[in-house]
């Protein structure tokens, strides 16, 4: 049995709402000047998108996007014929790999509200074939703390003995936790992993220093220690995300994330000329979004 050594909080960043895409509103945490990159994580947005707004046709290469819906519906469509809709509690884990051109647009009267996480890929896997893993809410495994105070959706990794259903290129932990007031949640997180919480609702105390945190905050945890502890001051909702560091250089420009600047230039050239994964991209336009910037 592992002896718990509790992690501390090393940084807290509150996410302010900003415009993104076409008419969308996001609260960005990772990907800002305060949290540029948290290896292996490149970006985290809490998005709210009404019908008529969204993320029209845009490309990606070299990383994965994880879209997790909280309320409303989001439809997606790509240039090789994959399409569908995810709703409340549903998950799409998309490996862009060598190239995806797609659109993501709200498709319900209720605003599409959720989280999108960008996860880097190691150099050896940046040009893999694109892949989708989609899980409906009822198929995402659930766990509970021994006292029943914490209910956990296990999106990636393991919690309270329950293992996730998705397969990840980089070892990842992604948990959606609802915690009752006055109750505590504990989670093993390997030492030297990057790990953080993002708070959605309620007020919690995090880490061995019991730092009090309000909603819409990213709470970065220490590399030292092997156990996260959280206590709820009120009924609370938050996600816990962690991952093994890749420890490689990052070259990023807009929707492309590679290791070196020349690879970014090649990605733009491939996209413009329809090569190396972007075959057919220039002639394609989605039915749901039309062309436009991410």
C-alpha cells in the first residue's frame, strides 16, 4: 500500500472570459501568458457557445483535443467523412496526428458548455493516423469514495479502483469530480507528473496547505508528493488532470504543434498544398460550419 505524501499548490490562475472562434466565449487557463504550457498540456478552455457561433472549419496537426460536454450539444464534422454530435456528459478524444480539418458547432437551443483540453504528442507520434474515441455519458466509468462523498467520472486513468475506457498516447489522468460539502477526495498522482485542477462550481480546499479556491481557477500542483487531497467547503464540481511529461521542445503556431520551427513551416505548406495528411483539404467545406479560423 502506498504511503500518502500530499501534494501542495504551487500556482493558482483565475480564468477570465474572452472571445474565441466565431462568436464563442471561452475561459482560457493553460495557453495564456501566465500558464503558457504545462507539459504535456498545451491549452485548456472552458467554452460557452450559442447557436450561430462556434468554431468553423480549421486544421490541426501534432496533438490531441479532448472535448468534454457539460451542457448543450456540439456537432462536429471533418474532411474525411467523420461526423457526429456529443451532448451533456459525453466525451470526444480526437488524435489529430498528421492532419485533421474539421468544424465544431453548437447544435441545441441550450448553449454548448464544456471543456476542451489540448494534449501534446511526442515526436514519434505527431504524424500518426488521426483517430477518434467517443464515449457517451452512460459509458464513462464511475467511481465513488469509500464514504460516498465524492462521485468521480473516470475519463482517463484510474480512481478508487475504477479504470477509464479511453486509450491515450501519453499516460494521462482526467477525472470529473463532484464532492459534497464537508467531504474529502483523495487521488494518487505519480510524482514528477504535471497535475492540476480546474474548478467549475463551489468552493474547495486543495492540497496539504488547504488553499481555498473558487470557480474558474486552475490550481497547479507540486511535482513532489504522490497524493492529491481536496476538501469541499460547499457542494463542488471540478476536474483533476495530470500527465507524464514528454520533455521535448515545443514549436506552436495556431493550430499546429510540432517540435521545431521548420516542422511548423512544413505543416502550413502541407495544408496549403494538400499533402502529407491534408489531401483534399482545400476542396472541402463542412456542412455545419463553412470555412473560418479556429
